[in-house]
C-alpha cells in the first residue's frame, strides 16, 4: 500500500511539472504580446532616428540621431532575446518561426543601417557646401576686389582692355563657384569628372587672363595683381577641398540607400512584426503546453 502511494505521489508531481497554472500561462501570453508590441515600437523609433540622422544638417544632429537609432536597436535585440524562451515555453511554434523570420530580416536591415549611419555622420557633402558658401566666397571676393583696383600703365590706350580682362577673370572664378553646387549634389562619378574638367578649364583661363592683365598693369598696380593671384590660389585650394569632400559623397550615398534598399528591408521587418502581433492576438487562454 505504501509503495502504491509513493508511485501515485511521483506521478502527480510529474504531471504537475508538465501542467501550467492558468495564471502562469496567461502571464506568459501577455508578456509575449507586450514584447511583440514593443518590438514594433522600438523598430519604428530606430528607423525614424536613422532617417533623421541622414536628413540632419549638422554633425551634432547626425551623431545624436545615430545614437538614438543605436539605442532603439539595442532595445530590439533585448526584446528578441526575451521573447524567444517565452514562445518556446508556451509551445507557440508558428509565432517562434515569425520571430526568427524577423530576426533574420532585422539582421540584414541592421547591417545596411550601420553603413548608412556611418556615411550620414561624416556629412562630407554638407561640409563641402559650407566651404562653398564661406571660404570659397571669401577668396573669390578678395580676388574680385584686388582686380578691381588694378590700373593699366597706359590708361588712354588700355583702359577698356584692362576692364575686359578683369571681367573675364572674375567670370572664370564665378564659373567655378557655380559648378560647385551641382558637383556637391551629383551622385555620378563620371558627371563629377566632367564638372571638374570644366573647373580646371576655368582656372586655366583665369590664370592666363591674370597674366595678360599683369602685363598691362601700372607699376603701382602690380601689388594688386599679386594679391589677386594669391586670392586665386586660396580659392583653388578651397575648391580642391570641396571637390575632395564632394567625391566622398557620404550624404548623397546615405540618402540614396535610405530611400531605396533600406525602405525595402524596413517594410519586410514591419511585415514580420505585424504578422507576429496578429498571431499572438488570436491566441486564446492556454493552460497547458
């Protein structure tokens, strides 16, 4: 009789170990729903912060939004790790599959987003634009002012020619300035090469014109021609920096990836998360495995 009692107690203990209490099962189901909802919230935050990092107009803003995106990404990974054992314990194989599907898609998204954020925080196109609007303008204006003070040695004979040479040299520098904006915005390396050739041609013409003007200038104006030449050298040096930054094209590349491939990856991730939420919403009360 005692032996039978021991066997019965053992079987009861084993059965109890395999049966969830209603409260435990309900709590786990609610936790699974909470985690799946938070996954969608955090993914939306990460994607939005990444987009704002790409669109930001300062280094500080880009870096700040990139950090926000990374924080949300870390939260997504924590939710994924916490959800896995809950679904396994509940025996929800279809939901577990949807979770794994999202995890795989999110890995692809995260790899691409890491590249995008790395490009966005460099802001090379924005830096090129700032140089174009600041240092390049200052050097170009110094060039124009210096040339405007040049007086020909023979004013009766060469006054008109001198003015025409000044206007031509200034126009050549203005042409380079005008070409900077399309170069900064351009995504094609071939088009940038053509723009750079136009810049080089304009620089050559400006220097040739400056040499012609130097031969006409009065002795007292030679210092103005030299000042103009120095200003032109500064302008060309700044332009070289602009071209170098523009060539890296980090803002253009990050925007292109963000509006293209990343949107496809994001849509796939959101689809998996929505399917997971819908599947969990249809689950009723589960008392046993």
